[in-house]
């Protein structure tokens, strides 16, 4: 069983990723534009392909267009290692707690082709 590895889209606040890694440095998390991640400006369809190829769970604020791109991704016979969409209006600490729970209590295999919103 494989540990969940996160890929954050470029619209995700740096403070979220920094806070997550401060709480648990062992979390494998990269943000678009960082080494080991797709470059800034990568469009959602390519981002989904990159996350799939890298075995990473995509974390995004994009609740408006990403679900449509995700449907196209699946229609093209592709898969995901999970997509997590961040609900708006919650304190940063709440997102960090939920992501830590996902990282510590689930496996990457449990997230295959799963899409969920946090906070729950």
C-alpha cells in the first residue's frame, strides 16, 4: 500500500502547503511550479494527466471548472490518484487537519478515481 502524495494546483495558497509541511514534514507535497511538479500555467486537462502519471492526489480550489475537466479525463479512459476540492470559507487550520487525516489514515490506492470535498 502506498502513501498519499499531494499535488497542489497553483491557485492553492502557499500558506496551506507550508502549514501542512510544518505540521508533518514527512508529507510528500508539491505545488504546480515547484521542482517535481508541472510548470505554472499548466491547464487543468494536462494537470490531471500529470497527476495521474506521477501518482499524486490533486488538491485544488477550482470547484467550478475542474469537475468538468475531470469528467472529460475519465471519458478519455484515464484515471486519477484522487482529486480533493477545497470548499471555500474555512480556516486554514481546518484544511491542514483534513489533509493530514487523509495522509495518515488512507492509502493512495483508496483514492484511485475518487473525488471528494474538504472539509467534509
